[in-house]
């Protein structure tokens, strides 16, 4: 099962339909952008299913491209999500999971991010995101964090590579506040945060980051996220191997108390 098969996948279908009529009419993205009052990049985002059409976009595009009402009909069936289409399936499972386990290697995970840190991750995105897209993604990311406060509370575990605690996204003050926030989250009874030391010689996570979920249906599933997509692992033996690998990672990392001490020391130097 691949992310994007449900949910805002209808945005992708609308985008494909829009691209079909645009190309059939011999209209470039630049030309269509001028007609509808968008930038070329915004038109491209609609065609990729990353942005919902707004304002008079659909009406103008339908008439200019000779779609004869097809775009109008498709737009009426759109269900807009604040998540990228490829991420929406995962977000749905995460929201109802009974257990969430994350191993991260490049950036502090979204469930632990402060608003300032999260904003910085979007502002350094390449290619650059539009202001509206940043606002939408930021709101969605912060809203995801409500899962940590859900009742009944899920069991949540994080294994963080040490070096991401030192990367000053958003600046030194933003990182200092971010580390303090991690310490606060780690004090919750349902959350355990561990740090994998950079100097660790034996390391079970060299295959890269992963997220493991336990829920009622499916009872266990893993998720691997890439730069612009993600995929689920639900079949054995791969699924069992990933859960086993995460267990080894936990044993190799600092325990929660040692991890909190290290995070405090890093924050204290900022």
C-alpha cells in the first residue's frame, strides 16, 4: 500500500485532468497562470496535486481550456487536505495509532517540533515553497502533535541521532527552545526519548530512518519516508525485521535519563 492512494489523491486526479486539458489546448503553464492570476509555480502545484485550486481558477481554466464543464465537475468532488497527498495515508494511521516509534536521522521529527523550528524546516525547503503552502503545512504539522495528548494516550518512542540536536535550524535561540521543548515532552509518562550517540561504533540503523505504528487495523505497520514520497511496509519478513531493528536501536542508544542529560548539556551551550 502506497501513500496517496486515498484522501487527497483526488487533488492529484484533478491536477492530471487539468494538465490533460491544458496540453490538449496547447496552453503553457505560464499562459494559464496569466489567465487565472496565478504564478507558474502555483499552476504546477495544482497539476501535481499539491495545491487546491482557489478563487475563480476552475471556472476560468475550464472555459479557457475548452473543458466543457469537466473541470467544474471534478472540482466539486475535491476534498482538500492540509497534508501532501503522499503523506495523508500515514497521517490518518498515526492519528489513531496505539503506539508510535520513530527513528530519525536528519531533523527533529514533526511530533516534537516547536512552531519556530517547524517554520525553519519549511523556509529552507528547496525548491522554495510559496508562503501559503508554508502556512498550510505548518498548521498541519502542529495539529498532528495533538496525538501526544490523545486519550487514551498512545505509547510513543523516539530515537534521535545526536547530530540533529546540534543543527541550528532557525538559529541558536530557536534550537535552544526546541531542545527545551523536547525535554518537556520527554517528561510525559507515555513518551520515551532516546539519543543515539554519534560516536557509537555498533549501529543497527544504517538503513535509514523509519516509523513503526501499532493500531487495531492494521495491527502493525512500518512507514519509510523519502524527500517527496513515502511507502508502507506491511508484509513479513520485512516488517518483523524493522521492528527488531528498532528494538536493537533502543538498546544501543542512551537511555531516556542519559538522553535528557545530554540534551540539557547541548541546550546549555547555546
